[in-house]
C-alpha cells in the first residue's frame, strides 16, 4: 500500500463510539438526603438540595430523583446517592446546592452511558471527586474473583 492509498483509506474511516453492552438497565435513582443539616446542627440543607436536583433533572423515564430520610453521612452534608439496579452505587457528601446540582446532572448523564455506571474519574466534577464517600459495586458482582457481573 502506498501513501496515496493509506491517505484515501484514512479518509473513509468513521469514528464510531464503542457500544456499551453493560450500561445500567432501568432507571438511575438519585437519592437525596432531606434531613442533612450543616455543622451548626440547625440549618437543614437537604430539602434545598433535593428541590434543586429534581428541578435540574426534570421529569424523566430514565432518572428518578427521590427524597430519603437519612444516608448516615451526617458529618458531610448534603449527601446524595446515585445508583441503578445493575450498576455501581456512588455516595457523595459535602455538596453545596448550586455546584453539587450541576455536578450531579453531569454525573448522571455519564453514569447512564458508562459500563455498570462506573463513571471514569476524569468525567467526575471536582466537587464529586472531593465529596466521594463510597463506591459500591453492583449486587451481581462476583464475590469469588472480583470480575465484572455476568
């Protein structure tokens, strides 16, 4: 193959995004703690976070934003969990309403496109990187060898 053939062949190449066979199925659930209080113990910040996230995501058949009473991360309000039936569960704390909401909207979009909801580190907003509390593998994760769910 000479250079002209190689150039012509590269012109015919089309970038195709690899298909993701293991994207989370069913709705992505965003659970927002509505009982979170800031460190002074008096100001409840959870309801504002819930309303902000719910409004930003809007009505969706693919994402359910729900209030929950407590996620037991009381020293790191506001706290939010993102999960799906067959995907990772991410638990974030130390979220401020404005920056946290924008970061969560972006994260949920990436979560829905990622294998098992495992969003690459570089796709997570700084507030989520710093606010990471836990990353829990899907329930179907193999306990024997740690390999991906079947």
